[in-house]
């Protein structure tokens, strides 16, 4: 039972259906931060989260920003207790393509023990486990075993620009001993994980402008630089046949994998299971590395969106006036997104063909991070997971980016514990996002136990 | 005055506003053949054209096909007179992007002597000049000086598949001495042209399918073959840095340009005017050839449309499940589109990466053509143009394709006279398509004169 009182555990068991009802309520709010037509709903989600903390007696602020509000809440202060900050986000990815959802993205639907909805796992469901564990302590013991701060933002999916600004201006408001984030995944079913590494990201939009308007490709083709031709050519030049990214000096500061790390990846690898998971019959990637290493611990280049010209039915012989692509690099320690942006711009300028005007939009960047495995907080987390899930965690690096983790390290000087309750086939950022409800409840229990474990080590 | 009676000329001058009213009526019908939601309008345009011929006392048929109907009309037969067939089309290109039109595409608007509407020049306006010249003869002289057949189809913009089938099955219904087509342009303002060469076309859609659904580019990027990355890479491999198309044997049968032809292109070239026309500050293309040669007489490769992933606001970190491009080659004599399709498929199969399933859709193809300059029909056309426009024509090759021209040569054994009244900045296939109304009336007059000239040479 760890150090968690029996009545807390009992409360969690007894309130499963109330916890689920609350989760479904939050999932019904289409808080798509990238879509300004959802602004009222995004605001409503912030208010919903703030109301949860007020209900628990936390000192709660809804901080207005140039974008979506930040919810900041703190439990009644107890001296001589450590302070843990839970970070999460109430905003979600856009739900499109809508026609690929089995049930509507903002009407939670339970099938086979999973709740299907946009934000189910990323991050509403996982974030809520920590609110509910705090509720269990407060409703049974009258107080928490330590100090909790909750920092819940609404712009994680669009770059956290306003949260970064807030942290830079008010680091004292969120001083803490460590941060807990549940925005990652388990390694597989029944394989809870502590994620000790994350990739960074550098995201761009490249816009190419050619002739002043769309032209007839018969009359003009071959003589006017076609922006769509130029775009495919420029993007193709970003990566070679060996999967090596061609931006100058791109790999210069990459920390090589150690033999111990490569052995760890080897032990967790299952190529066939991976191919079945994503529905492919073959994979490609950077030569010299395994699929798991490519996903978790090596940089990558992906086109996230591309469009130009005619997308309708049939054949339209147009030479388009413009072409646009969104693309991103995933980064590993110690790559610097700002240096990459500079080198990328220079690279594109050297290859953009005559007759094309180029705009490169730099969306947001974050470096990759690796958290030390030997910290007492990591050990406390492992004990809590063993209690909550009934099995010891594996230690993994994950391919996704949580840019705020490097911000916390830089500005607050603290480690982030990345404790994921979801599965890696939960379709974060895809249609039919889901979260297993048994994992949701295990997450609440692990979280409740974690507060006791961390209180015990200080 | 050529051989045209004064009263015909007089009728044309006196009925300018009636001719324009009829043109605007036809332009109001959104007969977009590629868009099945426009089918009722496309049918209405066919009926409108058929009614014009019935009104002139022509034997008129509206021939139903698997697609849009063909309108076939013939004047009262006169023995010992030559038979000329006018070919045109009542269908138009899709009007998108709609937001770039100054006035709505199907509400004809006259500005600075031009009528702006989808189909104004391609081909409703130009086709109508021949109907109106026939009207002028019949209303004044009671009959035409020769036999006229009109063949007006509704699928030119989508490949003319059903017209091809009809011609193959019923060549006797359209036996004639020559064909007249006004679906090209003048060389420049005040430079009417006889187009003696056209490029062919081979048009494709390439669809690439990767993972079974959209994935998170952080969790999976670098390990799953991204269909958008694969698409840009495969398309970029179609053309090298010198503008040479890389499909195997692509140039094998290309007829080289003669010194006389290259001198002709040189005389008509105006690089600065061309760059100003299309709104660019530089051009690219096949090395070793001028801009005009690249446009008119050399093969080319253009992406006509491309799409994949997220096209909305902001940054979505998706690894898309599929990616699609529409693209086309323009061909010159004696390239064979079917041979190119086979070689293209083999080429793509050799470069498609693991983890990607490929579909290549072959839309429609047509070889390039060159018409002999020394035929008496060409000479008659030159005299008619000199009368109708007040200046002698220039002889040009054009970059666009009119696949039906090679069909007429193959199946009927006749030459096509390509007499264009439009301007090359008329925005065929682009927003703000237009047709100069003075050129429209000059076209009617030239056409009326042409019937007399051709009648005189037999």
C-alpha cells in the first residue's frame, strides 16, 4: 500500500463513475487552441478546470494572456513539506479529418473500455488524474501530504508562447521542487513507463510564390517556374537517400547514443508489432539506426501538411501561383532550434529557384531533453507506479516533444517527471483519439500514491 | 472586302449588341464538366447551343453519351461545295480559387472592353463567333457559301473520352474537307496568329498511402515512411537541375527543332514582356532553350495540384496517412503518351519507398501535332484574318494541347485550322478569365470571310 492511507485508496475506488462523468464533461468542450473560431470553448475549458480547483479550496487564478488563459492553483501551504507542480494543458489538437472519426470528436463515446474523444489522452484525461488524486486526499484526510501547484495552460498545441512569457516574468509564482507531467504514454499495454528523454521540435511553414496568378499549364508550362515543382524540389533536398537531414551542421551537436542506451532500445524493440500498430509493411528512416532509435532518440524530418493548385475532381491543367508546406524537425539533445532556423533559412535561400519569392515562417521550437535517472523523484515515481499499476515501470525516451520541460529546467532549475498513463496507439493528434478508462483510474491511484512517496523522501 | 458580300459585313456590324447579349447568356451557365454537381447546368449549356443551330435551320442532334452530350448540327446540304467542320466546346474549367475573381465567374462583367467570365475565351466566346458568322450569311443571303458542320462537345476540359468514342464509331457523320477550331490565342495584341503546332499532354494523379491513419509526428516521425515526404521526393526525381525530365526514354522520339523554327521563335521572343505578363522577375526551364521554345515546342513537367496533411491555421504535428498530387507532361511531336505512361509507372515503381502503397491514375493523353503550312486552307485562313483583323497573321506553335486535333487527323484524315481570336493573357484556366469584345467581333467577321475564301478555292 505504499504510504497512501487506505481511505484515500477507498475513495478512489468508490468514485470511479463520478471521475468518469467529470472527464466526459471536459471532453465535450472543443477547446482547439489553433482554431480561433473555438475561442469561446477554449475559454470555457479554462473555466471548467479553474472551477475544479476552487471546489478543492485551492487558491485559484485564471491568468489572462495575449492568447488563451493560464490556470494557476495552489493548495493551502504547509511548511516543511516539499512543493510539487503538476503541469498540464486543457487545449487540444484540431480534430480533422472529421470523416475518419467513428464517433464525433467532442461527444465522448465508450467502446471496449476506452473513451473516444479529442483530448481523451492528450491531455485532458491524463491531467485530470492529478486533480482527482488531490480530491481523494482532501476529501478523506482533509489535506494533502505536500504542497501542490497546478499550472494548466491552453496553448500547448500551438507552442506555449504566452506561458513561456509568464514563466520568464514570474518564476517566483511557480517555484517548486519538481514538476510532474502526464502527457506521455506507457511503453505498451501493461508496461507503464517513466519517460526520461524527449525529442525537441522546430516547426516551419514554407510559402513559395510564383506567377502573379494561376496560369494555364499548357500555355506557360516549362517556361514559368512552378511553385509546386519548386516546393517538392526544395523539400526533397532537405533529406538524402540515407535519411540524413541536409540542413548545414544539423548533426554537429547531436549527443551520440551510448552503448547502454542502444542495448536498452534493443531490449524494447519489436519491429513486427510496430509495423502492425501503424499498419505498414515496411519502414524507412535514418540509416544505421533501429526503428525505436529513430522514433525516440534520433532527429527526424516530417512534412506535416502541403498544398498547392487544384485538389478537386478530375484534371485541371493549372500552373499554380503559390505552394505551401508545413514541416518540422524533431530534435535531440543538444541541438539548438534557433541555430537550425538560421541554417535552414540560409539553405533555402541558396536553393530557391529564379522566379520564386519565398517566405519561411518559424512557428515554435524547443530543444530535446534527457532527465537523470538517479534522482530520488524518479525513484519515488517508480514506487508509486509499481503500486498503482501492479508492475515496475520501464525507462524510455519518447519521440514527441514537450517544450515546457526544457523551459522548467532552464527557468526554475527543476526536473520534470514524465509519467504517462496512456497507450502509444491512443491516436493523439489523429482521428479516434482514445484513453483506456482502467488506465485512467490506475493513473489516479498512482498519482495519489506519488504525493505520499514524494512527501516521504524530503 | 475579300469574297464576303457587303450585306453580310453590314449584318455583323449592325448586330454587335445582339451577339454580345447571346454571349453573356451562354457565359452565365456554369457548365463545369469536371464537377458533377454542375451536371444540370452543363446539360443546359448543350441545349442552349443546340437551340442556336435549330434557329438557323440546321439539322441538329443532341447526342447523349456516358458523360455530357455532344451537339452535332449541319447546314442544308449544297452539292459541289466543300464541307468545313467547326469544332468547339461548351464546357469550362472549374472556376476556383473563387476568392481571386474580381467579379463572380458566372456573372459576365464588362470592364475596359473585355468581358470577364469563366469560358469567355475558352471556348464559349471563340466558338460563338462561328455560329454568329453563319447567322450573318443565312439571314442576309439565305444560305451559306459552303456546307458547315458544327461539332460542339461538353468534355474538352476532362479529356473528350466520349467524343473520341463517337468519332471512332461514326466517322461518316462528320466527314469533311477540313476542320476549323478557335480555341487558341493571338500571339499578342494586334498580332493575330495561325497556330500550326500544339503540344500534347499526359496527365496523372499519384496517390501514396502510408500508415493506416494519421499519426503523431513526434511519436512516429523518422521511423514511419511519411507519404508527403515520399511524394515530394518522387516528384522531385521526375526532373533534374537542368530541367530535363527523368522518365526513361522520355526524349527518345522528340523531333528536334529546325534552324528555321528556332529563328522564328527568336524573332517573336520578348523575355521582358513575358516576365511582366506573368508577374515574375526570373524564369527557369529546360537548359539550352529560350522561354518561347520552352513554352511552345519543348516538353514540360508541371505539378497541377498537391495535397496532404494539415492545411489549416497554426502548427499541427501530424504525420499524414496519405498524400496526393496531380501532374502533367506537355508533349511534342512524336512523343507517345501511352509509352510515357508505361515508362512512368515503371520509374515510380522503382523509386517508391518501403512502407508506401502507390496508385497511379492515368487521366488522359494526346500526342503533339504540327500542321503543314503550305495547305490552301491555311492560305485561305490567312486572307480571311487579314480582312477581319486588318493585318497579316503570324505563324506560331502553342504550348497548350487540343487533343482532338490529332484525333481528326487520325480518324478523318483532315487538317485542323487553329485560328485564335483571344489574347494570351486572357486567363484561360485561371481566375478572371476574359475575352476582348473587339476581338470577339473581329472573330465573327474573319469567320464570315473564311467561309467565302474556302468556298472560292475548291
